[in-house]
């Protein structure tokens, strides 16, 4: 079944995207990503530790030829920082993809939507493939589309909260509002959350804490892989309507 | 020559270009991005971009993140 997601000419075979943060070690990161079947992994942009020169690097475990590396601007609370990190990420030389985060608040890590919009517009003009981490406001999603985003990434719930898809109705409206791919990013806590996102019609789901923070991350990665596939298939299969009353599944004809 | 590299004072007699600095630090140029005094330097220029006393240098790479 050809169900490839295409963003700006880049093909994504798996609709599960995974983060690389919060794992016990690089070995666990690698195994979890393999179990997830993901072909996109997010990474953060940080200073090289020049004092403690460990010989190992994340990219020794995650092969950039095998996986699409999606750098983020995590930790950026204003437009200038987000632009700086984005440009550095691109210069590190893998692609023009950027998961743009402009954070508004430390407790919720909700996006600063005004800053996000400004940064999206600037980076899109510079040729970045901008994937903005946003809230679940359809008006905001439309603004991001108009500003040149290549997809929209509404949060399901706060990063790392595991609360799942808090506002499925808004996500549904976003799907009707924009022509861009919609990728739920943040808040997925367990497999059913991922399935719900895909059943709504989302194009992909990005999960980090939901996998890395599980008791058995590798098992959860596999669960999420199946969850996303199931949700996608169910969405395309066309569910039955919800009804208040019953409709029998067995015939009346031939009753004694 | 005194440089500030990633917020730390770094003294060197050998580093003259960015490539020299990366070599002195044991950093592979292919996996990093470098900023000198808030300006990103293109990889192609690492071998020729000369550093000066007091330059503020940032060397970043990709780490685990969501």
C-alpha cells in the first residue's frame, strides 16, 4: 500500500516520528528508534562539550543516511534565538528541515504563537522547510500555512505530559482548515493516544517522552508503531457512525 | 591566543583557523556548526577563516532531543 507522506518533495514512509531525548543512553535510543520503525528523528542543537570530550556522538548511533534528521529549536523563547539555532542547525549540514519551536512559557512549554509566526515567515523566506510546533488553534494553523510553513504540528497536550489528545475537535478543525500535512507533536502518553490522532485524520505523530519515558521504551516504541499503523488504516477504512441506540448485528429472520 | 569557545576560556598557540581549532579540540568538522562573534561560518571556509585574539566562538552539534 503506497501511503507515503510527502513534504516538499521529501518522502516519509513511516507516520510515526520519534524524538531522541530522555533515553537512558545512546544504545537504548538506537534500539527504541529501530523498534518504532520511524524514519524521522528529531534532535536538539547544543554546544559541543569541549571540556569532557567523550568520543561518542548521537550520530554514531543514529545514521543520518538511514534516518531523516529533524533538528529542533527547543529551548528558544524568542524569535532571535529560534532563528539563530535554525541557521546553525542547517549549517551543521544535513538538510533544510527545521522543527521550529518558539516557547512562550517554562511551565507549559506552550508555543509563543506570535514569535512562532514571525520566525516561520522569516525562515520560510530563507528556504527552510519549516515544521512549526504549534498549539491546537485552527486560526493559528492557517496563519502558519500562509506564512510558508511546510506542515503544522499542533500539540496534543503539553510536552512530556502524557495527557494525550486534549482537544480532538480542534485538531479535526485544523485538518479541515489547512491543506498542509498535520503532524501531532507533544502529549502522546500511550499507544491509544497515537491511534486517536491518526484516526482523526492526522498525517503523522511525533512522540518522544511517551516512548523514552515508558518503563520499557523499546516495547513502547513497538506499541506506538502498531498504534500509528492501526489508526491510519482505521481512518482510511471509514469508521461506522456513532449512534445513541443499538442496531442488531444478527438477523431476525429465522428466529424460533 | 585567548579565545572564548562555548563560553569557556581557551588558550592556544596552535589554532589559527577554525579547522585548526577543531583539530586542537578533537572535533570532527563534518558534524558541527560554528559561529564566530555571532556570525555563522560556512563549512567550506573552516580551513581559511582566521581567528583572532578574543574571538567568541560557538561550536554546536546535534544531541538527543524531542
